[in-house]
C-alpha cells in the first residue's frame, strides 16, 4: 500500500480531506472494475480523491439483501489504493445516523422516487438521497462521480443537488460491462452459472432496442421485448424515457431502461439512444 488514509470518523475525515479541491466516489464497497472506472474518472478532478465505503441500511427494504450484501473491505482498500484514492471514508452506522436509522429527517425524492426502481423498492431512493446528502455534508466534495448503470439514481441525485442548492458538480460515468455485455454490479456475485448466462439478455435486449431507434419508440420496445421473450428472467420493466425519465420525444435523446430478477438478484441496465421520428 502507498499512503492511503482510512478515515472512520467525521474528525478523521475532516483532517484527511485537506483544504484543496475534493473529488468523491460514494460506494457500498465490493468494488469491481465499474467502481475502478469511477475512481479513475474522479482522480484528476480534485487534489484529493475520497471514496466512501458504507452499506447504507436505509436504502434496503424489509426482506432485501442488507445482511448478505457482499463485504470485501480489505480487497476494496487494495483496489482503492491502486486506483489512486487518497482517503477511504468508512464510517459506522452510528456515525452516519447519530439519531438512529428511524430518524425523522429524510430527503424526499419527489414523484420520480416512486416510479421504476422506486415502484419495486418503496423507500429505496429516500434512503439513497438521504445518505448521499449526508456524505456530501461530511466529505464536502467539489465533484462527485456516479455510474450510469443506476441511471434513475443518477438523475435523482442531480435533481437533489440542484433542489437543495448543494454546491457539488455531479458527473455520470458510462457503464462498464463484462465481455458478453452484462453490466458490472456487486450483485452479479449472487448469480449461478446458468443465471449468469441468462443475465446477458438484458444488454442484448437494450442493443436490439437501440438498433431500432430510427423507427421510433414502438419499434424500440418491440425489438427489445422480442429478445427478452422466452428467456427465463422475471422482467420488472422495459421502458423508454427521455434523459430526465419523462416522456421520450421524436428526434431527441432518449434512455431505454430494463430491470429484471434473474434468480435471486434484480439486475438493472440502460442505454442512451437518439430517437427517429418513427
Ligand atoms: O450506488 C451505490 O452504491 C449507492 O446507492 C450509493 C450511491 C453509494 C448510496 O449508498
């Protein structure tokens, strides 16, 4: 290891972040190549690169995988160090939620928080935005980098940053994929070998949909559905939106998003495309 600092407390973090420009990558650990890309993107954006590792209890619903969520702290420190991180902030639940996780103050994500992922996981984005707001308050970053794989999360964090007048430049980073196109995710670790094969259908469907973009929204959705149909995955949604998750418009940029349960884990993916007039 080089000179990576691990800050466990607010006081340690306040010293370690220094006084220069700070770039920040919040994570829940179990770092994979997708996270490494975020860290590499963030490295030149500040004098100090801070990564947080915190499995945030308030974004998990009852019966979700909070207890089983992969925790690989020593390997995470090594990967962080290799990617040029200066400070890993790894707080306890008590540090992040001094008044308890049933605290009465949460960030309300608004209407966009209860569609798509929010419809399947009620309260999820309330927990995500709350912890990201707290992390922004503690780390005080100039720039924060998030993956486009969790596209709705990225849109909501941008909205929150603007709505709450938080002075943070929120940047998105393209999804990093396995050789067959599967988006990298810490939850891919839950897939059995057979499920892993089925999981590649998500990106194949998105690509088929994107290839039909010149023919308009109906053609996009029909092409994507044709690829998923018959593959044993439990589709939650396959939907076309504009980049802000509203209605797509002819001739404009759009986003095609998919979520499916493949065995135990729910997997998410999305691609950007430019709509034809159909
Ligand atoms: O994307 C994640 O890993 C988490 O939702 C985040 C942004 C670190 C908040 O816990």
